[in-house]
């Protein structure tokens, strides 16, 4: 059997009728022309300054009246919970009659063939390279991802404006490239009756810069690769801990000690007449490469810097994570190709991407740096500061992922940048499921579709 979803007496049909009350209340609270606030303002407009004292009780309590208008939300929450738990339990007896168990069972039954409209969010810093700090000395980047560890868009994010500010640098204590930053978001609103619910993320925490000089680390924001800053060449022109798959050390692959991003060395690729596609790799969970293991259903960030000589006229570099069959992970999303002629010549350019690992991890996986189009003959390209790490959440397991990357100039106290989380497409069904059933706190979200083909459409809220 299965829970009835959208036909007569279906779970979303019933919830849709219930959520329609909430939509009407919200309209009453906030409609700029006919809502409660507008009506109170109309009343106030009828009083002059001398008589305004008569209207103080109404004018000074506008927010209280808005909250009071939504007192029915308590009943809506109770009825929504009882409906979901009851209908799921009637279909398949729950071991424990909790909303978490009921929602998890409902999600399992919906699978990939039934869904609701999805919320779509965007965040500053989510493109290739991220967003450079806009104030201060440090020229590092902040990187974000609105995709969770399962490779799905977060559905319960909060629109927000978050200040990322350096509060401790290496001038006094600590290590350069690992400075501490504070993250301060807008006020979070927990009262679902409030017309501005859910507010911002209420973020007030600290995080450290992700330093590529870390080796084989497993913590959040800590580089899991080994010698990916290319500081170590025990054998001349052969980077330690890496396998040269294609190319010749000392000819097409070299160590470089002058053109560097951070540290004292970088990796140099030299174009040749034969159009060699240089390729190096590093295997995970492998002694002599990197002993770091991948985590399942986890959001990873890859960050690296490239430098092309101004006379480089061709060449494409691909950085990727592949399984043992040379298939790129995350349906091909665990990769980024950089066309060198698209980068500024004679300057270090930052690149980054994020991806999600599968639940069933491959038996073997490796990190690859390779050319897919050859570099112009005799011309030089440099690579430095490569790293791959697990991304941290902004606030909790239902929030945006974030990372901070060091630039060539270290961060100092008061360097800052502001990142914005905005909503591009709004789903009322998903939002109300969260509002009245607390999905965000449970770390759950309903299966969704963003192309308009959802099973349980917002039109059910009518």
C-alpha cells in the first residue's frame, strides 16, 4: 500500500486546504494595500498630531496585532502533524508515532516519482572562483554552495545578508593562511506567527580559513590532499605524493620556484610540439598518496589557482575526482575545466567547484589534474594552492555550505565581505511543510521538482 497523495482525501490535498488558511492570514498580515498593517495606517492617517494620542494603543502595537491575527497557526500545526502521522500510520504502522518517523516514511514512499515544487536559492560566492573579499588587505575568496550532501538543492534556507569578517590574524598569533573569521547573519525569527518568519540565519559563529598547506586532513575545511601546494619535490621536477600519468618530469612537468601563489614552489606545465596532455593524479585512501578517505553524501569543495604566461594561446585544464573506472563522480559534476585563454594572462586566477559524493562510494577514487587541450608549444602554465575539503555549514545541517580561501596576501583583522542568500523560486507547499511541521529542525526536506512537473503542485493550496 501507499499513502494517498493528491486525489480525494489525499495527504497533500488535505494539507493544501489547511495551508490555504495560512496564506490568507499572511495576506491579511502583510498586504500593502489591504492588509492589517495598511488598514491600521489608514486609521492613523485620520488623526492629526494633536489627536494622535487617541490612536497610540493601535499604532504602537501593530506587530502585536499581526501576531495575534496568526494565532490560528497553533491549530494548523497540530492538525497538520496529526494528519501526516495518522495517514502514514494508517498505511504502514509506525514503530513510534512521531512527525520525524512519519515524514521519513512519506519521503521514502514518494521516492523519485512523486514530488512537490522546489524552492530555489542563490548565494553569493557559488560560481567558479567564489567571491573575493571586498574590504581590507587580504585578497582571498569566500565560496558557498546551496546544494546538500545528497546533491540536492537545500529547500529550507533563509534569505539573509551575512557579514564574514576577520577577527584574528597571524600578526599576533596563529598561522598565516588559517586566520579566524566571524560570521554574523541577520536575526532569526522562531515565532511562525511573525509576518517576517523565518528571518535570517541568526548566525554568530567563527570559522578558519581553509589552508592548502594542510595535508591529509579530514576535518571540515581541512585539505585532504597531500602536497597539493606543490612545496615538496624530493626528486627534481617530480611532485611528491603524486603519480605522473602523462608527461615527462623535467620536460613537460617541472617544479617552479619563482612564479608561485603562496609558499616557495608551484607546479609548472610546459607545452611541447607533440601536444602532450600532461596528467597527474593522487589516489585516496592510499599510502604514499593521500590516506584521506571520502565520506558518503558529503559536500566537498575543490579550490586551486592557475597562472598562464601572457603568450599562452591554447590549453584547457581539467581538475576532477574520478572513480577507479575513470568516471567523474557526482554525474560528472566533480570536475571543472579551465580554458587558459579565458583567464587573465600574467596573473594568478582562483578557480573552485563543489560536488556531492554518492551514498555508495566507489571502491577506488583519485584526484586528477590533466590537460584536455594542449598548451601552446614551449609556453608555460603554473598550478598552485590546490586543495579539496569537506565544506562547513553556515548554521546547521539544513543551511548553506561555506568556505574561505586564502589569497596571495594574508587576511588581517577587519578584512570583510558580505554574502547574500536570496530566493529565486518560491514553493508554498515546501515552505508550509517546514513552517508547520518543523522540517528544518528535523534535517528533512520533501522530494521536489523545479521544472514545473511536480506531483503535488502549489495549486492544491486553494
